[in-house]
C-alpha cells in the first residue's frame, strides 16, 4: 500500500492530512491532533520486514525514541509522542512552518551575521545532545528546521543509529547517513565521537558561507565523494570568494581537518570561534538568541591573532603566524625609516591627527549607543493583594500593539530561567518564546542553570542589556532582594513564575501548589490502601529553599494521609533536580532505611530516585513513585510500570501563555492583579494513557502521550 493512502487515516490520536516530506527511511506528514486542537509533523516508518526483524525493530525503536525524547532543548525539535502499530512506527513532533535550512539556502545566501546567529543556535542544540552522550551522525541542512521567526531546530536524532543495526544496512556498499556531510572516520566505519558531528558542522558552515559544498558532488559516483572526504583538502573559501574574511575561512578549515584531534573540541567552541572571527561579542555565559534575528551592530573586523579563534592548534596556523612576524618587522622598518625624513614626519603627524579625530568621533558614537535606554514604561498598575485567573490576562489587540510600541526597535523582554535542563523548563522557555514571537515581541533567554548566584548575574546582565520587561523563574529570593528592588525603582515590569516572595511591584504567576501536591499524594495514598493494605514507608522529595515547593510537598503529605492514614512518612529529603533526587535516595539505601513509596515534587527528582534504585538493583515493582510535571519520559515509565505510577500535569503551555500575556498587559499600562492563578492539569496514569498488555513486546501505549 503506497504511503499516500495514509492521508485521511487516523493513527491513534493523529489524523493524517498531507504529505510534507520524504526521506530514505520515513515519510513525514502534517497531521491534526483533535484532542488538543493542534497540528503536528508525523514521521511514519513502515514495518515491512520479516517477523524476526519486525520484533527486533519494535524493541530498538522504542529504546531509541525514548532516548531522543529526552533531548528537551530549546533548539532541538521536540517529540510529543511516539508509538508502534502492526504496520508502522511513528514519531509526532512539533510542526514548524519555516521549512528547513536547505530551503533557506536555496532561496538566498544569508549575510554572515545571520549565518553566525543560526550557527550558534545549531551548536547549542548539538552540544546539549553531546552532553547527553548522543551523536547525531546525519547532520545536514535538511535536518535543521526553522520556525516562523527563523530560529533553528535540530531534528532526526537517532534515525541513523536506528538504521545502522538493521539487516538492510549491513549489505555491502551501504552507508548510513549522507556522504556529502560525513566525517572521514564515519566513512571508514570507525568508532565515532562527537567530533564527527563537528566535521559535519564544518561542511554545513562551508555550504552556508560559500554557497556550495567543499567537495565536488556533481558526480553521482559515491566512491569519488568518499575519496575526496578521505584524501583531498577542501578548496579554501577565499579562493572561491575573496570577500570571505580570512578568519572565517580558518574556522571552517579547522572543523574540516581529517584528523579529529585537530578539530574543535565541541560545537560551542566552534560557534564561539565564528563569533570571534566576525567581531561579534562573546561572553562566558552568552544568553540564548533572541526570538527574532537582529541586525548586526558590530562591523566585521579582522582579528590580530589566529590563536584567538582556534586554540591548541599551532601547527594549523604556522603559516599565518609567520606572516604576522614578517608584517610586524616590516612595520618596524617603516617606522624607523620615517624618523629620517621631515616630510614623512609631517605626513605622520597629519595622519595621527586624522586618526585621533576619527577615534574621537567613534568614541562619541559609542558613548551615545552605550547611553541608550528604552523609554521607561508607565509605572505598572499592579493591584496589591488582588488575585486573578489566567483567562483574565489574555491581552486585547490594542494592548499587544501598545506593548510592541513600548519595546520599539531596540527594547526586548528578558526571560531569566531557573534551568533549561528539565523537559518542563526547556519546554516552558520554548512556549514563552513562541508566544512572544507571535505577538511580534523580541525575547531573549538568560539561563540561570539552577545556580541562584548565577541568576543574580543574569538578571543584572539583562538589565545592563536594557531589557524593557522581565520574566523571572526565581531560585533563591533572598539573594534577589537588591537586584529586584533596583529593577522596581527603574519601573521595569516584572512577572515571576511561582513563589510567595514579595513581588517588588510585579506579578506572581503560579498554580495552587498545595492543590498540585495533593493530587500525587492522594494517588499514592490510594495505591497504598489498595495494594499495600494501608501500610507503607513514604519518602517525600522536597526542596526547602523555595516556599512554593515546600507548600507542594505539604499537599503531598496531606494527600497521602487522607487516603492512607496509617502510612509512615519516613521524612522529607532534597529533590527538585535529578542529581539531588539520586543523592538523597542513594544515601537512604546506604543507611538501610526502609521505604517502598516515593512522592516527588517534580519528575526531575523522581528520575534521580529511579537512577539510584535501578543502580542498587531494586526491582521496579518494589517501589512506587508519584510525581508532578508528567514529562514524556515519565509517561513512558508510567505506561511500562517502571517504578512510576502517576504524575500530574503542570499546565506548562497555560503557564507560559499567562507569563507572556501578563507582561504584555503591564507593558501596555493595563491594571493587573498581584497574583494570577494557573490551574493544574490532569493526573497521568496507565489508565489515562490507555495501556494494553502485549504478550510479545510488553506494555504498549495505544493512546496519545500528552505533551503537558
């Protein structure tokens, strides 16, 4: 049956509408998900091999899909759901309307500053995947998607790895990936590391800058293409286009070294080198790119030393170093020669005067630029003590236009995160950025990386960058007193994600954390009553530094006691992050503390607990875990009965919308309540996921896996 026959059919919760792309392994469709009224990109892989390979593929696909689903990063295309039927395997992903990087390159040659911005986004997503031990192995422009605002997203992680072990791929002459973008070691079939992806990045950057691939691919001879990657050096970009800066060429050629030890150590190092080559500002903790591309504010300049661009690679730039030495000697000769001639002295004095005048003009322009601050918004009319709902915060079109006018061409909204490591927080940042983009508002993301001291620095950095409004996920409010009081004095509108701390003239957007905690607590209590005869030793993973999370843990404890009053609460232990959860459970196991139920304030802490339990050899049915957030990985654990029994949705999309909507109304000068409540989502269990038992492959998810 041809693939087009799938149009109009429904696969679980997805109704296929249109075919939008096709690759070697899969066909991509636009599909509609009626349960939550959204379109998705549905990648379908038909299962047509024999039963033995079919079963092996099912097992491997589920494993690979789960790994890919963990890659929750703002520049990696998110997976909403995945599953396997008798006919096919599928991945449901976010649908992006901006096409691919390949489409963009066919339409135009982007300017160097735009190339650098896109490249930084690609490198950030790739480095995140590398930090999780995942190598892409098929990087190419068609695997880089763009959204409406032109932001880049990596996609197709894992498919090359998935294909590598199949019977088809072991046939002679078959190569996994796209040879035009593959590293020499990949073409030789050697063991790969992340630097193979760095080589592919070099090919992509060459193509973006030069407008063609580094090696001749006009021939369809696969052997010729492979030979060039293995043995030939690429044509230097400046030989094709002399206007390409030499420093940019050096970055590209370093990434394309045949010896992986001579390439960049990471994708982010390469992106940093490109920024330096173009004279773009580079900091130790660059904020993530804005939601809309900005025009270059710094001209392309020549750097004085190749070592600034590529470190620890002296051999590669020996010729450049020699050229610099010769240049310096020549300058010295000219200087000494000029001292012997009065006319030359006069000319030098004139040149110096002109240089000084130009420098004075440059400094004046710099001072004017540095002194620019956005027009201060009207003092936010925050109604102290008042509480509102998320629906009340939806802005009118006139308010959106007023907020856009307030930002003007140079203002922006800063979102200072708690972290981007968890699926919830990374997804929250993505939703915030997407809504800001739809409103035509520039948004920049400053990542605190779960470090409360770094968060102070990030807020101050956003203010020094002249942020017009702030959205903040506070980590330790006691450390933020001075910086928030200063922002309040500047009348900067502020919206906070959660917390019972002072609002500093801003608005607190939060759920009812006690109610949110009650749900997993009640589920745990019911399970204790039904399966453990009301007796259990319960560990609660808490986070005492944040009052909101303590209140959530209070609700959890109350929920357990409501349905299992005889259950013993062993105690509250540090959670909230995967590292904390793992360390707490490891310590309890080492002490010989008995427990058989864990209730966690979030999925991240629960995942750490599972790591510790699994490493200690504790059986998945010996400890039951309930939690909050209902991340995709948690839903898979729930579906398979792997420790987790339920997790409540935290209304991520609604929270993101409310944060942006509230700040828009504040920028427009509207009156807003001091506290806005976002209701919790539903509890996700095996029943809500629609799990059936399959005697061959174990639990199979037959219903849609929710995003929230």
